[in-house]
C-alpha cells in the first residue's frame, strides 16, 4: 500500500465523515431528519432536567446538548450514538459543583476531554477493561437510586438543600409534612403517564399472523412517535397548564423551573480561575477541589460511550480509540460553550436507532433543534414545573437498576456479587467516585489472588517399573507473590513423599520473574542437600532461561520435555539415588554418634578437672 492509499485510509479512519459523506443522498437526509427531530424532542426536556440534577441553571443543560451532536457527526463512527448530558454525568458533576459554582462543571468538562485525548494518544482505552461488568452493574444501579432519591424533593415540592444519598433521604423524611399536594399529585401523575406511554409503542393493532393495513401502519407509527417523545409531550402539557395559571393571574400551584437565560452561550475559554464566596480561586486549587473526578469522570464517560457503540455496532468492529478521541473532542470543544461533562446517551441512542437514522448527520438536526430552542423557546421553559422534570428523570433512571443480573450472576460466579454489592453500597454511603474505586479495588484483589495463591495439584504416579514419584502441577505462572507458597507446597510434598522423586510440571507456567527464580534455586538446593531428586517437566524455554539465570554450578536444574523421558530417567537412576541417600544417612548417623562420644568424653574430662 502506497503513501497516498495509507493517508486516505488513515483520514477515513479518523474522520469517518469523509467516507460516508460523498455517498450521502436525499433519501438518507429524510431518514436522518426524522430521527434528528425525534431525538431533539427527547433531549430538550432531558437536558433541562439533567442540568438541574447537576446543580446548574437549566440553560446549561441545553448548552451541553448541541456541541456533541455536531462534533460526533464529523468524527463519530457509529450512526446511532447521540452525545450530550446524561443522568450519570449530571450526578458526577453535582458532586463537584455543590458548594462551589458553575465554573467547576465547565472546567471538569474541559479536563475530562484533555484526559480522554491523552488516553487516546497513549492507547489507554484498555483502562476501561479494569472496570468489570459486576462493578458496572453495582455502579449504575447505585447511581440510579441516588439520582431517583435526589429528585424526591422536587417531586414532592419540598424546599430543602441536601448532599448525598443518605442526607437527601433523611431531609425528605424529616420534611414530609411540608409536601405540596399539587406538586406531589403532578409528579406522581407524570410518572404514571410516562410509564404508560413507554408501553404504548409495544401495542400491536393487528394480529400476530396478519399483515397490517396502511391505516394501521400510520397509527402504529404515530403511537411509536408519541411513546418515544413522551418526555416532551408531558413537559409541554404540564408547562401549558402552569402558563395558563400564571396568565390568569391566579399564580401557578406548582414550583416552576424559573427564568432560563435566553440566547446562545458565549464562546470563551474554559475558566482556569473563579470566584467563590468573594475569594479568587486559582487553577491549582480548582484542580485540587475536583480531585479524583478529573480521572474518574472521563473514564466513566468512555465506558458508557464504548458500551453504547458496541450495542449498536450491528456486527461491525468498533474502533475504541476513535470513539475515545471523538468523545474527547466533544468535551474539549463543548467546554468553550459552557458545557458540563457529556457522553453518549443510551436512551437517546436507542430512540435514534429506532427512528431509522442512516448516518451521524442526524445529530446535526438534533443540534439545530436545540439551538432553535435556545433562541426562541427559553421564555416558555420558565413555566416548566419542577415536579414534571423530576418525573422525567425518575422514569428514565428506574430502568437503569439492573436487579435482573443478580440471579444469573449467583448461578455463574458468586464471588462477583461481592464486587457488585460492595460497589453499590459504597456508592450510596461514601459517594460514586469512591464507590467505583472500591469495586475496582476488590476486582483487582480477585485478579491478583490466584497469582499469590495459585492452585497446586498433587498426585502420586508410578512408572512402568513400579517406582513411585510425586507430580506437582502449579495452576498458573510463577511471579513473586506466589514464590513462597509454591516453595512451601513443593517442600511439604517432598517431606510427605518419604524421599520419592518430586516432579514439578511446568505446563501452566507461562512466565516467571527474578524472585521466582531465586525461590526455585533455594528449592533445588534444599532437595539436593537432603539427597532427594527434584525434576522439572514441560518447562518453556523463556521460563527455563529465567530459572537458569540465578542457578550456580553446584545446584543445577534437571528438566525434561516429556513424561516418557522423565520416567525412563527415574527408573535408570532410582537405585543410584537410593544408594546415595542411604550412604548419606549412614554417614550422618555415624557423624552424630562420633559427636555424641566426643561430647560425652569432654563432659567427663571437665568433671574430673572440677574435682581436682
């Protein structure tokens, strides 16, 4: 492949738009437009709700909802993904904004993008693999519970400030007597309606074995459209009711979102310093305040985005590095438009897919809808009841609680439940950042434990000549955590075997280090001193090279490539080893007797000297 072909391939790989763009046509545009409008109706109420969840003013949700749409169209490799604010990113943003200001959320967005760029350049997407499915299940389920609990205040119309899951639950129960009946009825009514509308798209107007008529097809599509745009319809209806109350002069019976700043956001650099409580906070202190979230937020964002890409890949191979790079660009560029951290949304991507999107250009239509909303609709957003937005969030996150995986996990691997429940509980008690660190830590322990305590198989085997030897088979590679354990296991087998030959089968040992080699050297020396044969079987050349690097001329490693070769050697040298051992024991016994004689003689002589 020449330089020109290589360059073209690289450009198409890194800017996928250059591949599908020339093939774009009006038919694809119509499909993309329908999907883009449908997703736009979904993202607008969600964006307002997630901004509130993140502790930000509502307009910041819309600021976060359009940049990713345009950037992903250029660099994205999966047609279905829509990038924007999500409940999970909003929650993790809230942890950093509480007690501070919006600048922290925007800076976190920028730094998340920078970390993701570095991960893409260094091919560190592999770090995501350390977050296993059990940890992810515990994490997403816990965040769903936390998000749902955080919306109880708005759902019930209670005006209290709280931080964290336990504090929120405590404050809500303490102030239940302050519940506003109108907000509670509206909130719970919206939840019921949203749940019913969610099922609307699954209703069939024709029998299973019958072909639908044209009218049935149209009606089925309208039902699907209403179902997928349910959030927008509920929010529009609730806002209209609130608006009518306000214009009639009676005042709204609901707590409202309040003024939403109109117009597009200013394009400016991310804030590298800010003012909190009339005190200037420099970049270094802001970075310190953000702490581990600077690493965890981008990793969680990547984890979610890659998972969505794989879910909608339709058999194609997903380039994780490209998705990582694209997400980084969405966050870095988004921070110049006052965006909070963003990632792929599973629910909106599912809507996009179901709407028949053909290319990532559908995101441009969605982005344009958000820009139009910022330009013309913001005065009306002020009339959205907070209870309806709370209902939108709760109805979305309740399906993120993955309780159904507990049963198959129990049947498959019970120990994985430990990391799942530990992650879940610690996320609720001490926070999502630390909770996921606990889960990953437990996973790493489970991963490393077999290296420190490998399975050791011990069996007695007889050769064709009826000579018994002990076969010891370590279950995995030999590295420094396992050295003492393996050494002890082999030594104990040697003592229990009553001087029979010991064979260490190395077929599962794929690697070894210097500490392991020193341990094997000491083991060979111990067996040699007590005249007991120690052999090694099926030792790989690379492992053998590590072992022999520390052995001396006095103590050599005897190894064999096959069991037949080993047993032939044992039969040929068994009598010699037995004779050497017996002679050694005889000499040792005679030396002990001589030592005893000399010791007794010295004692008698000293006794006589004492008398004189």
